């Protein structure tokens, strides 16, 4: 299951997350998507927001800690 945050981050970007993400927005601050694949989820999220990027923590799954985490926040 995928979610997109309602609140824009840098450069009006909205982030796409998986349900287990540690920075997943609060239930009131996210939209639950029907898509089951990342590609579909991105397309679906773009129905709501112009700029959508996959979260660096839960989707890009970079193993290194702080820089990508700060970018996702
Ligand atoms: Zn995430």
C-alpha cells in the first residue's frame, strides 16, 4: 500500500511513502492510494499533486542514514 503526503515539502514536492515508512505522515495528512506498484502509485499521486517523488527512506531505500533522511523530511 502506498500513501502520498498532503503537505508539500521543498519545491512544492509531495512524497510517496509505503505503509511501514518511519516518516509516514499522520493519517489526516496523507492520502491512501489504490495502486499496488510504485509506478502506478506515482501516476495516481500525480492526480492529486503536480510534483510527486518517491520517499528516500521507504521507497528508494538508501541504506545510508542522515543525508537522504533529511532530504525526505
Ligand atoms: Zn517514506
